[in-house]
């Protein structure tokens, strides 16, 4: 089944989280029918933060930058998320938008089956 393409550098980043099992879920697991696509909207804010932090931790080259300000490493971004700083909140919202879009694409492909 053709799923959205994720470049090799980002394949190890989870696209979903099952809070009942504490399991981060990869696109390949969903595509193979091994794991369900747990909707982003079903996650608590804490669980969503866990997912985003894990996505950042699994990307050793992660860097982000606000329009005005210095580039931030993955660890600095994680600290901003954990402290609820404006940059951390903006990062969460950007990830929420990306993951919702990705989930829509994956769900459409799963329906085609």
C-alpha cells in the first residue's frame, strides 16, 4: 500500500503514540498493519508533548529557529517545550499541524486498502 513518503533521516521518528501501552508508533508499523494509527486528537496534551519530545530526541540533527532568534538544538527545544515557553508552544503547534496532515494522508491510504 503506498503510504506518504518520509525521508530516510526521519523514518525512525514516531508518527503516533499509544498512551495505554506507552508505545511510540512508526509509519512502517501502521503501513504493515502491526499498529493502529492512534489519532492525534485522542491524545491528552501531556501525551502529545511526549510524542513530540520523542520525535525530537530521535532526530540527532534536529534544529529549529524562530523568525527572529538563534537556532535551537533539539535539547534546547525540548527544554522550551517542557517549560511551556513560547518557542516550545509554537513547536508543539507546528508538530500538531504536521502530524494531523500526515495522519489524514495515512488514513486515506488505509481506506483504499
